[in-house]
């Protein structure tokens, strides 16, 4: 038979009380002399402490676990007994209560035995099974929900957009009612939707062990790029979390300049030889070409690179230019930009000034990538295939903004390692969530 929620709660409390009561009876039977030293106050306070502590553990574990009955009971015994021992040690330190290890451990054994029998004989009430409840729906949030490894229970607050295979459970005003009827492990919603839910309701779900996740935060954690697809431009522009850390920037400037100078000296023979090849075998034209790019805080600078194309207006690669491009030597003169402080070793790729101005008009938050210096190697470059970088500007910006937000020597080291030793990532593939911006 199914049970109502209040009856289920009362039954669990009664079984936990019975378990610790049985431990007291067993202790009295086995150690009558020691039991005689217990005062009624000590017995009552110890009993209440054990029951309360174990019940809290049971509720939290049921709300946040999808394990079978036996593993769940083992977890509850370990966590409940461990927490009881910690509470007992604290109360003993305060000289409030001295507890017996026997009563705590044996009581925990009796409790899990009784709970196990109850769960075998009486099935859980029907309702939402453990999984993810979505507040609002969009394609990216749907894909993110699938990565949590839990079934999607349904969507609250987006009936018109919800696909037919996912149950629509009502408007946002029905959220608390829907949750109270089941045990979702995760609640996933965009930040602006969470802001419309009462703080007390969200806090109560967190106390139950439910993970309340923002789409933006989960997207950033899984893909390591900032969510810009559903965000309002002003929200990003006013976000304090996207500001670069000045201390980190100062530290990066030191080792960037030192490493850049070292590489310039080390590779000077290669630079000289490549320059001679361009001068003698690429036809008329400059050895090094320049282009005006946006630098730190949109300060323009002249990007340097070896000329690889003909000067007849066709844009075709010369033979030497083709070889230089294949060997990835065309950008070596950018070491001069690094030593002069116009660029860094690591950062968003340099973009022409005219393109920056146009993209900033379309996407105002594009200017935030200028909070750091452009780099020779970048976070977007190691995460996106070369052919797709310019085909998906929004994805590239998301990676660039992540670098602005999380840039550090450790992230620079990861960029360097992945640039030198490309390998297939074990993270969620970016293309899996590459849903076009709405």
C-alpha cells in the first residue's frame, strides 16, 4: 500500500526511536551494573540526540542518493553512526553528556535493520523518481540536464517550448507542489528563473539534499567557457565575476616578458633564416607584414607576421609562404609584440581593429575579451578545431571570456601543454552543446 508523506515521516521516526530503544534494552540486559549509573536526564538527552542525528542523516541520504536499498542502508549506518560519534565527542568535551560507544553503534545497527525491513515490506509512494527537474526549457539546458546522468522528470514553467517526450508539470507557481510530490536530485534553471523562486523554497530544497543548479554555472563547469547564448548583454557587462584579476595579470606580465625575450633570443637564427627566405624567394614585397589589431583595453597595435601571400592582389600563397604556414613560422615575429608588451604568450587571439569594432556593435560583451592582452596561444585555440574558430565567433568568445575570468599560471600551463601535446579531451564535447544562439 502507498503511504502519505506525513505517515512515512512518522513511521521513519518511530523506527529510529525503536532501534535506539532496543539498544538501551540490550545494554541494560548485558551490562546491568553500568546501566545503573545512567541518570534519567542522561538517558533522555542521549536518546533524543541519537534519534535526531540519525533521522537527519536518513533524510539527507534519501534525498540525494539513487542507490539500491542495501548500499543505501550501509551509507546511512556509516554516516549516522559517524555523526553520532562526533556529536557525542563534542557534548562530552562540553561536559554536557557522556555517551556509550555501545549505545551508538548497536543502536545504529538496530535502526538500519528496522529501516531495511520497512523498505522491503512497504513500497515507496509513487511520484517523481530521483532525477532532474527543469525550470524552463531551452535546447542547451536540455543537453546539460542529460549530462547529469539522471532522467529528466519534467519541465515546470515552459509548456509551449517543452518537447512532447518531456512531461510538462505546470507553471512556475507549481514548483513547490511538484517537488513536494517527489524526490528530484537536481533542479536546473537559468539564473533569471531562479530569481523568481522564493529564497525560502530554494533553501528548503538545499536542506533536503537537492542540488539547485543554474544553467549558466553548469554550462561553465562542464565546458569551461562562459555562457553567453541566453544572456542579456547588459547582464554580462555588469558582471563583476568577469573582471580580470589585476594581481594575476601583473604576474603573467612578468613571466610572459621573460619567456618571450628568451624565445626571441633562442629562435633568432630561425627568424633570420625565415626572413631571408621570404626576401629572396617570395617575390617583391615586404618581408614582414603588419595589421592593425585591438590590444589591451582596445589600444591599437601593429601585429607583425611574415608575409606568406603574393602582392598581386590575388591573396594566393607563395611557395615559401606555403612552407612557412605548414611549419607554423608565420607568427614568429609576434615575439617582438610580446617583448614590447603589446601581446602576451597566452590570451585571446588578436583581432583586427575594424572587426573588433563591428563585433562590439553586434555583441556588446565582446569588448570584455579586451580586459587581457591578446596572446600567441589561447584557450579558444586549444579547445576549437582550427577550421571552426572563425565559423563560430560566439563559441570562441565564450572561451575567451572564460580565460578572462579564470586566467592563471595554471591555466596558462594547461594551454601550453595542450598546444604542445594535443590530445582528445575527456570532457563534454563542445559540439554536443553547440546550439545556435536564439
